[in-house]
């Protein structure tokens, strides 16, 4: 099998950063924290999430604060999430990658039971070999183990030709943990300055990300692999949960 892209969802394929900021500020208000700007959010955001709050508060949140902030964030986020659209050009990039005979999948910290309807609603579910969302505590611990499980569930995919495209330093950490490489995109949760600390290519558009991924994977010429033929439907295996 040829080059394979593992896509992050929130902040990468899904342009939801405005929704995230609204939900974050709603959660901050619940414990008396001042609102945060997009610029400050991108400078400070990190996974695990409690570490992000520590950067803002100067201390880790208490257990009670964490419960309030987490529940408030998700209540506000999910109430607005359906207003988020794909990032500019994402649909065409997914179609072109698939049409070239290459494969792709999604590995996200979004809840698995919500991720599948989102991908389906936006009409791109057939572009992917596999779609995996979070089923445990990865939002607290990071994506590394989830990424390793995701790649292990993709038989025939050569990890040397797997490129993770995401918007967070944690995506690069997860890729390295799983034996893959990464390209990071500035349109989501992190500032360019923050992303550069990961030591991987950083780009400003998804089109650039795909071009760099193809180069890193040695896939500048189209593959002949039929792995994700147009019209095939991505049905995550039962063990995706």
C-alpha cells in the first residue's frame, strides 16, 4: 500500500476554532476566569487539557473546577458544533488524494459516537479507510496510544509512508509514538510559534500540508494502490469503540 494520511478532525479538517473559543470562554466564566482571545488560546493551548488550564491559572484546576469547566465546555461546544464547516479546500483535497489511489483515515480526540455523524453529515465518510474517535480518557492523556491503536488497525499500511496532519503539537507527538511522521497546520488550535516547537514541518494551509505529506511519503507520483476507491464506504470496525 502506498502513502497514507491520518487526518486530525477538530481544528484540521473541521474548522471549528471559533466554536471552541466560544465554548472555552463559557467554561471560564463558570469559575470566574476572564475571557481568552484566539491569539492567547493558540499560544497557550496544549494537551493534556489540565496542563492548558494550568498555564492560564498558574496552577492546576481543582477537581471541582475541572468538572465544571469540562462539562460547560462540552455543553456549549456540542450545542454549536453543527455550525462548523470543513476547512477551506478540505473536501477537494480529500477527493484528489483518494482519486490518486492513495489512502487516508481520521484519528481524533472527538468522542467517537459524535465523530461519525459529523463526518457523515459533511459528506466525506467514503474518503476514509477508518474513522476513530476517542472512547476513553485520551482527551486527558493525549493522542499517542490512540494513534498507535489506529495505525495497528490499518493492515498493509507502511508506517514509513504514513503522515499525520494535525493542528496540535500533540499530533506530532502521537505520530512519533506510532512510528509515523507529521505535518502541522496553523489554522486550528496552536500558534505557529507553538507548533514550531514540535520539530516537524509547519504550514498555513491544508493544501500545503498535503503537498508536504506527499513529499515526505515519497508519493509525488500517483500511487497505483486501489485501497480507497471512490464510492467505498468507511465503516469503522467493531473494535473502533
